[in-house]
C-alpha cells in the first residue's frame, strides 16, 4: 500500500502517483526481462507484475485507482500504435476471412458463456455479460506478439489483426448496449429493452459518424501539420 511506504504524516501531494509508477515500472522491468529470458513475450511479465503489485497478493501494493487510470492510458497508447500500422484498407483486404470468422467466434463464445451461466443459476443477463466478456480477445496483446515475431505485416498477421479489429467493433457495440441490459429489468421482455436498445444503436451510429468525420479526416491532417514542423 502506498501509505505503508512513506513515513506517516509525510505523504506529499502527488506521492501516490510517483510511488505507483516507481513500483509498477520497476516490477514490470524485472519480470519483463525474466520472461524474455525464458523465451516468452514480455507482456507475460507485465501481466505478472500487475498481479504482484495488486491488492490480492501479499506485500506492498500500488494505489488501485491510479493503477487503473494508468492502465487505461497504456491501452490507449498501445492501440494507437496498432492503428499506425493497421489501416482500414488492411481490414477490407482480409474481410472475407476476418469478418465471418469474428462473427462466428464471438457468437459461439457468447452462447457458451450464457449456457455456463444458466447452469450456474446466474440468469440470462449475467450469462450475456459473461459470454460477451470472453468472446473478444486482446488486440493489444496479440498485436505486440505478432510484432515481436515479425509477422504483423504478413498475411497471417493482417488476418489476425483484422479479426480482432472486428471484435473490437463488437466490443464498442456491447459496451453501449450493456447499460441498456442493466436498466431493462427482464431481458426477455421486448418492451423493456426496446427503448434503451434503440438509444444504444443511435449512440453507436453517432460515434461511427464522429469517428469517420474526425478520426479519419481531421486528426491525420493535424498530425501531418505537426510533422511538417520538423520539431523533435
């Protein structure tokens, strides 16, 4: 715990962030090197580091809230790096495999999650959440592993990343409809879920328009202007 590291009464402003960064990066460095020596991806070491400094293992652990926020920033930066190397045209080139494959895999995984939850007595809504959670894989982890093995731009790498990009699109959709499932009460009642689901579809459509209008047009031009400044 951060408070257990610093002397009592000397917790300065921002010390929690500094200590969390120090602990997290130090443990990640050590375990990343160790897993690399063992022939594994350093991401395995980073995941183990997160477990080691988490609250469910003995010893000192980092600030939970700060760690979660830093993890979100890290995922954003990693996905930005993936986006620099994988473009929409790459997805269109492998759409014949990536789109149906991702749809079938996500559907089967969701159905299996629902069946498991129903057998455990969790209910349909809990089963949908479980199934949808396990139906998508980590684009960041796989892209990093493909890059480490030098196959990110190969045919199999493009198919794999395209497959995961389709799953990421599903994830956005699922994140939008989950609140609708939560407030609808009985998921089997069409009248209870119709309005929240319709609002979720509208939100997703607006997000897509915003992404295509700003993300695909304005932001690249802005970055190009920054590059033309030739300022390191």
